[in-house]
């Protein structure tokens, strides 16, 4: 799942939607942070039901030595 990284303008829109009004130096920090976090967000699995909490979806026995 490859995608072009978010632009500064897209990040600014997300910040405004979240209700953030940032000074330019803080916007620079937000952009830098988001560009580091974005690849992780793209790897998060989608399509799980709300009831699929990690404790219910994870079986540690799969990782135990035999």
C-alpha cells in the first residue's frame, strides 16, 4: 500500500479540522512529526469489527515454543 506522503497543506487542513491553530514554528514541528508517523499509520490493519479488541484478537500461544 504505497501512497505519496501528505503535503504540508494537507497536514495544515488536518490540524484545522482538529481545531488546532498553530504558530508557524509549531506547524513545522507538526509536519515533521506527521511525516514520521504517517508510514506507521499506513501499516495499521483495517477492517476489524469494534468487538475485536487486541485482547480478543491476539493469541499468545502462537508464539510459545513447542
